[in-house]
């Protein structure tokens, strides 16, 4: 009989399946910073990440977003990033909520 922890390992290893959200590690932060390099107008601070293994790796970063305009308030957003097998990671889309 599988435990909950064992089930999570199985879920994370399924090709094309998204992992559960988790704390960021150094590699995740590197991907995030490389993809957002040069982005202006909003400062995004990553809180959690979920990944999906495909022909490369997809990332969903749950972030706090702070617009550069003083009158605007902080909000939450999910930044989707794709890291190809070779080359630099890039943003595929950003969703605010």
C-alpha cells in the first residue's frame, strides 16, 4: 500500500504531469531570474513553484506582484516559464488573480 509521500513521488515522476507547489530551490530561482531579466513595470517575488517535465521543463511560479506605479496595490500572479532542453528560459504568459 502506498503512503501519501510515495504517491507524491509517483505524481512528480509522471511525464507531462504537474508537481505539487513547493518551496523554490536554487535552480528554480535561477530559471525565474533568467526568464524575467529585463522585465520592467512590475516587481515579481516568487513564493512557490510547480514544475512539469516535457521536452524541456515548464514552471508555474506563484508570485507577489508589485507594480512600479505608486498608486497601484500589490497583487498575486502566476508566471508560466518554459525552459527548453538547450537555451534560455522564457516567459510564456502571466496570469494575475
